[in-house]
C-alpha cells in the first residue's frame, strides 16, 4: 500500500509548504529543493506529477497491505541523486540527516519526536521502480512548470538549439583478450555458485587455479602487446597460443560438465542459463583473438563486443582530439532560450542527421518554435528543407563546400547571430555532465535510460529553482524597500 504523501501531520512534524529555503544561496542543491517545494505547493503540477507516478507504480496494485514508500519521497530522492551527482550511500545519509531534504520530503520532526528512517536498500528498490517512459512524462510536466516560471507571455515562441554528447557506460576499455578473460572468470564465478549448492559435482577441486592461470596468461599477452622491440609479433603469437590453449581447455571442460549439473531448484536453472550465456561469449572471443593475433585478420566492427556486461555499449568517435573515443551511448538534447532541456533522445546506432525528422515531429506538435539551430553533424538537404516548411528560421550549416546561394544565406546577420547563440547548448551539456551524465554507474540498459532521463529532469529543476530563488530575492528586497520608506515617512 502506498500513498501520494501523508496528508495528516503528526505532532512536531514540519509541513512541506513551510520548508526553509535560503534565498541567498547559490548552491545547486538549494535551487533543486526550491523547485521541488514549488511543484508540491502548486496544485496544477502536483496533480500531474502524482498521476504519472500512480499510473506507473500503483497500477494493478492492491490498496491494502504493508505501507510502502510514499510517491513524493520516491520522486524527491530520484531527483536529488542526479541533481547532486551522488551515490545511494550519501543519499541514504542525507535522507536520514539533512534537515532541508527531510523538510521538502515532509518527514522532518521537531526535536524530541521519533523520526522516520530510510534504509539503503529501500531507497534503491523504490527509485528503481521508475522507468524511462515515466521519466519522459515527468520531464514534460517539469518543462511546462518551467515555462510558467520563465515566460512572460504564454504564447512566446521558443528558440531551440540541438546538439549531442556521449553518456559513458560503466565499462573498462575493451580489448578482445581482456574480454576473453571477463568471459572466463564469469564462467568460473557461476560454476562456483553452482558448486556451493551442489558440492558433489566432480572435477572442480582446482577452480581457483583455473582463474589464476587464465589471468596470468592474459597479462602475459597484454605485456607482449604493449612492449616493443625485435620479434614482437612472434612473442605476441606465442603468448596468444598459450592463452587460447587455456581458454579452450576451460570451454571444453565446461561444455562437458553442463549435462552433469543437477537442477534441484529454480536458482540452479537461472545459474545454468547464465553459464551457457557466458560460455557462448567465451567461445566467441576465443575465435576473435585467434583470428586477429594468430591469423592476422582485421575484425569487422559489427562482430566486436565492447562489454560482456553492458552489451548496449557503443564505440563512439566524434572527431574530437580528446577524448578521441568514448564508450557509451550518444544522447541528443534540445534546449530553449531559457536553458531548459525540452527534449532528449538516446540514439541507437544512429547518426545526428538521422534523427532530425523524428525530433521535429515530436517538438513541432508541442511548442511554437521561432528558430532552431543545429551544428554541421545534423545537416542533410532534406532535413533542412522539411524544417523550413514549419519553422521560420532554421540554422543548419552545410557540411563541406557551400555554393554561392548557401554562402550568401550563411553570411546574413540573423543566421550569424543565431549560430553564435547556438554555443549556449554546449554550456547546457557541460552542466549535465557535472550533474551526473558524464558516466552512468547503473547496470543494465533500462537503468542507463532511466539514469539519463533523471539527469535531464534534475537539471531542469535546478534551472527553475535558480529562477525562483532569484524572484524570491527580488521580492524580499522590494518588501524591505517598502518597509524602509514607511519608516522614513
């Protein structure tokens, strides 16, 4: 059983509407708290946020039973984790000890009263209930809320800027021989778990030696590969043959023993499925190492795997000097003149120019757009022509050499001004990376997508909170001036 939030205050409890936010602070955390408080006390956005959370978390659940974490607590903790680029350990500490966070969550008590506590695993499990689609809906409400704060006129059109960057997945730098070791050690780890449940399985008395020998031979190959000198290729091939010989022996032993492993419980079946998956990957990388080092083949890109754990990871080269290669997913963001990110898209083996039409279909239906700027990576003639049918001013510089008409268009004052303003999106990307979207620590593709979406949401809330605090400061100064005039009068 879950509630939106506990409406009945206990004796000594601070109401959320009275949470103290320092209007003089420039800290991102304070800005985030100010925006969260404003969303809660504004019925229009409060209802929309809770409706989205209820449809996701409470759908199909009974309204009776053991009390679960309130929906408001889940929403706040998810935003704070990304807004501060922190981990669950610090989030647990803050949820149990930070006065401002507990006040905005609505659980802070006065001295002498028993306080509600949050456990580490409770926070992890509840935040993980959100998914990417839910986060996208939440971001749409946050954008509507932000435009209500920033816009002077409701019908004011948007000036959009689009660019992409890479959110890295939590992987080590991949080579075929260290991925081969990853496969081998995971096969041995799963076998070890099976041996604990079924200690009578024969032939694995020296399982620790298998792992040690495999790692030793992998490191020998790595040293031969990184060193120079005469006969380097011969040393590499010799080390590779020894490494492959051990890996093949392990593969053969595992293949022969699979049929002998008893299935006494559901856990055994799950472990066997895992073992078969890692065994297939082991055989795949044995083949890749042999073809590349022993046979001297060039492995096609589509056959390569960049992580056996985060298999969605892509090898991305964006033409930068540093870093020249990034491992993760490209994310395209679109920000407006208020520096709010109105749309984000995680690209699946897509180039920038391939997503323009989809972006336009999504955003033109939602907003009135006055201008839209891109960098050269998004250019395609058809993209530009289609956008110009719906948007008054499109800035999409051409790749390569321009003809006379294109040169004339790109030298116009309005085009030059909008193109210069486009660099503001780089500032938005830089702040996103400092707020947690440089590298995703969460495991698995669904968690990567959710993490990215929550990063965008918390970024937008921080921007809105900064604006609200600026307004509070101006109102406080105005009120002080009025009091001074009355005193002088």
